[in-house]
């Protein structure tokens, strides 16, 4: 596997289900991100993990729960979602240095989520 | 609210023409600027990054940055049908907890017709 991988690629779930999205980066990066992309809306940053520590929670509802067990893996746990949460969920990673902010973020292929 | 705005499009250009994509941003202290291309149903991929005022060229692509005007653009020369995609402008905010935080524009859909 190379780059950033995400599983599953497609997910259909009911509002009472619990599911998890998985992301793995094979680039040796130290920062990982979750983004949400809805139709006709800009990509929205949800969570940032830097050296496994969560450094950003962009006012995301608690029904989304991230987990970063190590610098290569990132999960997004989903429970009691709403139909408006249907979107493409993208994971990204980068190698951030102390000067921060200049490093390219590389995206995974995304998980297309449909909440019924 | 830090915002990034792109010309709404869609933009349609003939094959071989120059496509010009524009982006403005509201946070004056932003330091890093990126253009991503996203094909339908795919994830964004980086085309160009630019950090200093002026032009940066890479093959058929030229990024232009004017921090005083808070403006960044992407020119695609000799446009090809394979360039048809959504182009996303992204801005990285400097300092504090904004470390690694990108704000994206809504994207401009480009269609290059033969």
C-alpha cells in the first residue's frame, strides 16, 4: 500500500447504527486530518492530529468521535448520525515541522457515506 | 471567520487556451497557498504550492500570489480536456493553533472542450 488509504470506500448506515471509518498513511507523516466534503460546499476541516495529539476540533458534533492510536492510523467513529451527515469523508496527512503550515497535505480516496 | 473565495464558475475554455482561476482570502496573515485539482468522484491532488509574492511556474501551470491584495491565481496554459476538473484553492493560516489548518474555497469547475 502506498500513500493514504481509507476504508471502507462506501458506507450506508441507519441513524441508530455505529460505524467507524479507518485511515492509514504510509508516508511517515506526523499529522493527520479528517475533512468533510458535502455537495456544493467547501471542504470542511473536522479534526487535526499532530504527533497523535488532537490539536483542532472544528466545532464538530459529538456524534463524530476521532481516534488516533499512532501516527499512521486515524479513525472516525460514527454514532446516531443524521441524514445531513451524508458526505464524502476525506483523510489527509502531512509532515509538519516546527515552522508549520507549509507542508503539503496528501489526501486519501475518501469514504462516501450515506445516512438513511 | 477566515474565508477563501473562488470565482464561482463554471469556467469553460477551448482546448489550447489559457484557463485563469482566481482566489481571494480574508486572513491577512496567511502564509501558505495551495491549488488542488479534484476529478469527479476522486480526492483532491496537489498541483501547486506558493509561499512568496510573485509567480511560480511548473510546466503548464503558473501560480501567482499577491499578498497585499490577498489574491492568488492559477493559470493553465495550453489547456487540455484532461484538465477538466474542480480546482480548489486552499490557504494555511499562520501561527498558534492554526498549525497545519487549511481553509478551502468552494472550488471552480473547469471544462476544457475540444
